[in-house]
């Protein structure tokens, strides 16, 4: 089961730059977190970094939900820390598969 960030989501300058490349902001992520978002586990993945080195990317959390205008957005979060906040890795407008996943039963929701 994915861990849900109960105290909110956080970012930094690198996160802001990454989101801006997808025409999103940290406020958009806050909107999704505050709304009826669903959370899904993203399994750990093996990747190759820009230097050609092998790296194991840890399991993360996929947060999908609407912003205040109703637009569905997807964010990748690092698992929540001890203070129950999760760091935003990246985000983008949800594609068709992610929209379907959000609308189908499944995933976890944060209890208010």
C-alpha cells in the first residue's frame, strides 16, 4: 500500500524548475493534495543516470487528482518522512491512462 502524506507536500528550487517545465507549480500540487486525490504505489526501478551509471530508484508514490479548476494532474512523491510530509519529485498533466486509473476503483484516498 502506498504511504499517504498526511501533513502535506514539499518541494525545493529543483522541484519548482521541474514542475515549471510541465507548466505546473507547487500550488498545483497543494491543490491536488488538498482535494480528492488518489495515491498509488510506484515500484522501485533500475535506471541509468546521465553519467551512464546504474542506479536503483526507490519506490515512490503516485498522486493523481484534480486541481481547483478540475484539471487532473499527476505528481511523483518520495515516500513520506517522519513528519508525514512527502517531497515532490515531478509532476505533469495526467495522460489518458492516468485519468482512467483515477476514475476506476482502487488506489488510496487521504481521510480528512
